[in-house]
């Protein structure tokens, strides 16, 4: 095995190194709002609109980051008693962000500002100018060569921006805008109360849980766990939780909030988060849960169909289908990528004959960079290192797939697939509550601070049981040198035998059951 043996003191050192650049920051280390280019200019223009009673429109986005950003601005404007109209574009009818399709709905407004979108809205920005609408863009995505003609642009990725952290999400910038407005208006709104929702967006948008992101998520989780917001209370009751952690958000809350925009319209998610009482919140949550169940069923169906088309000789998997649901192809790409351990792009042919879809990277591949080399063949393209969106004409699909393989090979990515999240080979003798407490001290885990995994070798399967409604999970008793550990492996069709000697890749957690706390290995792979 390519992994070195490891003991708890070395685990501590390895995890500390993840924070060697910025250390463990707290809220007191947050930069000031004015560190953003154009933040002061945007703030002054919004305050002028508030003071003279202009008509203000907010444009959000249909993913969790956009939904949360829209919710935060709504909550703040409600607290200061100012009327605000808002639109979240519909993925299927309007496309992404501030597009020309939205112009008829914003005519007659004096000021329009965006959250989590707008940095690529060239055409719409021209039309706003022609209509005499002042446009403020707040976004966090990569800044293109040509930028929109706007009154102010707040985006930390602008070269002239002095904000020190490049990887922050749209909701963080929305929170900073609120902080700037709050100070300028002397409104004395409790900004910390907004961090609960901000933490959901940071995790859902897969921002690295380092520097200020970690500080905001840590504080945000504390806010969530004592939140009076009906939407959060409804989630707690539905999940049967007394407290939430980063994984609860990533695997439970985020997919449910995301499903509205994927399956129907993201406005339902905003309205849920803005619920004023627990009854409304529960009713609205049921609608989102139904969207999510439909999303899961659709995703499974498309995954099954797409898997049959995989060419395992390709370095980047490109799979195209007819009338697959546009809202779930990104998730399907991630699932197939994990299964075959390769970057994957899944496309669906729409009614206009064009293919449109999403890609997800795997291991060290910079999918954005590789795909951008095929730009002449694409109609639309955007994204970042690990996730992309694109469209192309059907006649270009074959050439696109072939060129993509060539560009991948030219990057000379290492074929030695060592999982960077595996800290080392751990002996069962070191697995105890002291180790769990050490691991807890580096929470929250997520992007950029992944939950540590370990590998143990020469492990004997002492017992194995099939569990779950469809017997799709396995519960193990493992032993190594006479020391036993309980373990569980989810979603597998593999058959295991008592007495089998294996290597195991796993994480460690506490299992709370019947008022007892025991240690449990969360198995990722049995080798």
C-alpha cells in the first residue's frame, strides 16, 4: 500500500498543516466590507434608492448559494422596512442569471442588483443601460475578459479588488453587502444572526472550509443550532436532529433546497426559508422534499441509462442522451465520475437539437482548463476547476469528445491515484475516543478540509450482516491483532465472507443509539 503508517500525533500535525497559511481564524479576523472593489459605491447607490423611494429589484440564482443570497437580502430589507421585489430565474424558461429574457420583467425599475450572478451578463447590462436602469452586480464567479457595463461590480475575483480571499461564495458577498448597508444606515441589525444561512451556502457551494470560510461556518452552525427561524426548526424536526453539523447541511439540507431549482422553480426554496411561522415552513418543506424525491428517482433512472454508454477507454467520460432532465445531469456526472474514477460530462439533447449539460472533475483533473481548450466547438461554457456547464451543436459532439481526450493526455496527469484524504495506515489500537476528540477539534469538515480517512490492512471479517430495507448496506465486526471494531458500509452489492482478510478504507465517527455512544468505522471501500 502506498500509505505510510500513522499515529495520533502525526494525524494532529497533518491536519494542522491544512491551516498553515491562515491559521484558525475567528469572526474578528474578517476583512472589512470596503476591501471589496465597488462595495462602497454599490452601498451608496442602494442607500440613495432607499432614501428617495426608487423601485428596487433583486436578481438571484437557482442554486442553494443563490437561494440563500436572495433570502438574506430579503430578510435585511424587511428588517429595515424597505420594499424589495425579487426574481430568481427559472432554469428551464429563463436560463442562468441576469439574461435578456428577464428584461421585460425589470422594465420600470430604477435600480437592479444581482446576487451570485451577473458577471457574464453583457447583453442584459447593455439593455439595462438603454432603459435607464442602474445595475449593480454582486458575484463571486470568474471574471471574463469582457465585463458588463454596470454602475458597480462587487466580485472578489476582479484584479483590482483588495479583498484577500478569492474563494468565497455569493451569499458571503451578499452578507458583506448587508454589513455595509447596515453600517451606512446605522440600522444596528444583528449581522451574526444571518450567518446560519450563510454557512448553508458556503457548504452547499463547496467553498474550501479554511480561512474566513471556516470561521463563518463555525459561527453559522452555532447560530443554526439555536435558530428561531421557522424554516430551520422545520428542518430540525424533519431530520430528527437537536443540532446540525456540516455533513447534515451537505448531504441533507442542501440537496432539498437545491431540488426546487432543479425540478421546478427555486422561488419555492426562497419562500420556504422566508416562512414566518412553523406551519407554513412545514407545508413548504414537504413540497421541497417531494421535489427531492422526484429528483432522486430521475437521477437514478438517468444514471442507469448513462452508465450503459460509458466508454471506459476514454480519460474523460462524455455521455449524451435524449431528453434527460437538465436539472440532474450534473449530479449524474458526479455519480458516474465517482464510480469509474474519471472526470465525466453528461449532456442531454433539448428540443432545439443542441446538447446541453454539466461536467464534474475527478482527482487532480482541472476540467475547466481542459474543456476550455475546446471552446471553439462550444456555444456556451462556464464553471470552475471541478464543475462546468456547457452547450454545443449536435454536429460538434464527436469532435468535442475526441479533442477532449487529446487535451487531457497533453496535461500529463499522474496515473498514480493516491487518495489525498487518506492520512495514512492506522492500527486499530489507536482508534479510541481520544482520537475522535482530536478529529472533532478540526471540524467543520468539507471542501478544502475533508474529513480524514484511514486505511487498515490485515483486517479479518469476524461477522457481517446485510441491513437496510433492501439489504443494500453491510454491518461488520472487524478485528486486527485481537482488537475489534464495529463498521458499516452503505450501498453495496458486494458479498463478503466471515474469515476473509481484507484492507479497509474508512472514516471514524461516534454512533449514538439507545443513550449509548460507541465508535464506528464508516467504510468507504473494502479491498
